[in-house]
C-alpha cells in the first residue's frame, strides 16, 4: 500500500515524504519494525517512541509518523500529525481495509463484571452463528486461536489487525472489553460499536484518572463514540448511580437492566446452589427462564446484561438462553478448586473493594461454617482502595489472611499495612503473611468442613510481579498443590 493512501485518511497531517513509497507494515514498537515499515513514534507512560526512531530506521522503516516537527535530516521521511494515537488508529484501519465495517462490534465497559459479561456474550453470539471474536483481560480469541492479552483492550494497530484476521475467517461480530485506559488513550478511535454495555462504576484506577469524575468521563466516551457515531444500542445497569448520565445521551435504543424495579430486564425470582443459578427474568419480550452454572448476584447481573444485549441485537430468545447455559466457567472468576477437600475453595480476580465485597457476599451464601479470605492489594496503584478492601474483607469474613498481590516495586509490608487499617476497623481476626504461597497454605490448613476459602486478587493470572520482575505464580495451581500436600486428592471427591 502506498504511503499517500494511508496518510490521506489521517486528518490534519502534514508531510513532505514521498507519497509513492510502498508501506509493507505498520509498527509502534521499534522491535517489530521490518523493511518497508511505517513507524509511529508514540510518547507513552514508560517510554518515548522518539527515542527509538534511529533503531526503527536501522531495521528498515521507510517513514516516521510523529506529533513533533521533523529534524532537517528526516524531513523527507516524516509525517507530522495532530494526535499520534488517533493517527495510528486511522492508518491501521486504512492499511487493513477497514475490517471493522464488516463486523458488529459490542463494547463492554465498567469496573467489575466486564470479563464474565464478555465471555457470556461471546457464547451467545457463537450459538447465534456469528463466529465472534473476543478481546478482554484474560485473552483474545480470533478465528479459532487464542492470543495472550497484554492489555484488556489491545492497542489500535494490534486490534485492527486481529479484526482483519477475524473477518477473513468469516467472523461477523466481536465482543470487546473496553477499559478506561483504552478509552482515555483512544485505542478504539474510529471504531463504530453497534452496542455499548455499562456494568458499573466503582473505585479503581484513580492513580491514573485522578478522581471518579474523570474515571466516569473516560467510560462515557464509549457511549458517545470516539471519532465515530455513537452506538445504536446502549445497555445500562440501572442499579448503578452513574447510569442516569449515560441514559441522557442520544441513542437509537436503550435497554436498562438490574434489580431495580424500573429496569427493563430484571430478576423476578431466582435460586442458587453450587450447581448454579436458576432465575426467572422479566424482559420486554416476556418472561425468560434462565439456567447457568454460575453463582452469585453479581454473576446474575452479568447475565441480565447479556440478555439485554442479546435481545437488543435481535438475537432470538432461545439462542440467548442456550448461549448463557453453554458457558460453564470463566478462568479465575469464582473458579472452584476441588481436590476432594470437605470445604469449598474459590479463586477470583476481585481486586477492588466493590468486587471483593460482591465475591464475599456470594461466598457467604454458600458457607455452612466459616468464611476465610486470602487477599492483597496491588503495588504502585491506587492506595485509597486498600483500607476499603481490608474493611470489606473483615466485615464479611470470619478470618482474613493479608498477603502480597503484585507488589511491583513498592514495599509489600507497606501495602499490607494500608489494607490492615480497614481489617482492624472491623475487629475480626486476621494474620498477615507477605509470602503469598505461605498465606494460601495457612488459609487452607485453617479451613474445616463446611468452610469456604476465597483466594482473591489474581484470578486467571499466572505470575506475581515483584520489584525484580515477574515470577511464575498461579493461585489455582498453588491451591491444588497445597491441597494435595495436605492429603486431599481427586479420588476423595468420589468418597464424599
């Protein structure tokens, strides 16, 4: 593709570069540059792409895109743009032939519930024959293959290239978790979403956004449209106090869901056990009887969001119900670890006070004796949520084990101390153990028949981030191994 054909789709660009030069690939990371690449110099939080221009040119880049003016020696290979991330998105769509135009895009945003909602909705779309792609915190699924997810929402270039692969394989839709970081950084610039889903807004990422108002403003951008028309369909959790400001926006269709009596999709009655949820749901299309192997009110709210979205997109009721029932689990989301022990062990990704509270409330409903939690707080992240997480744990549990959860370069003891304030406020018993594996062991050794042990914070993650880098660590693997070492085996599951 010619450089001129690409830059023509970038509003406000200025270029003296040869428009006829052939562009064979795009790159924003100099390590991915190949001969014939167009390199985008992006100033990020940790690195500045301008520092790697020389390396990109050595690797074969034929032109540079930047917000900065060109130096004299690079003027003939330089494209100056007003906003570099928008330029990357515009150029990516042009280079890959606008694959997004041939897909129904469904974006899901909110603090909690995005991943489970996305997995459920992907299951519904698969049943309905859309051959969907999935982009989220755990992984990206495209055309029958799974790609590791470095970010909840990919950078625009990576996303567009994967959407092109999806279209080529016959896909007709993509479900996407759209994070507040991605919205603020305009990684989905220019993409038109058929539907936008709002799950909730609770305290998180304030180290990045500063306050709740700016956090909300980032989320709202999905409903306003970023460089494209707003979504035709807005699906909004009416239980959330921020929902009213989304419902004020002009959309062709709006569907509300929740426990609120005024919601259009709401629960009339439900029962749950370890086997899952059975619920009667009122919708604009009549009463639906839902069955799902998931448990908990938070997951039932996610199911409501999926029903509202599915019906809003015109998917038949029976296919919506079949898709919900077909999904057996989401990795690291209230995941049952069963090695034959006489108590329930659950691993969950909850890493905010609201998410932790929801998970523990669900666990309490399944507890016949004591509720025990193992949790930590992330290092170099919002400190204000740490005592709130501690208070959530102490107020809902009988015993709390405070430990480390990706401390990064921050002192783990300081992180634990911040959370400890909240636990101590409740007056409930606790212990603190910096070593996460030792902490999990102590909780499992303490557990007795009828107890529930919740290991919270890491969920699907397979690593621990320390000051010297990542080390392998998977709560699910560690819990199973410790249970085996304590004498529990899968064979004992048959004896119970």
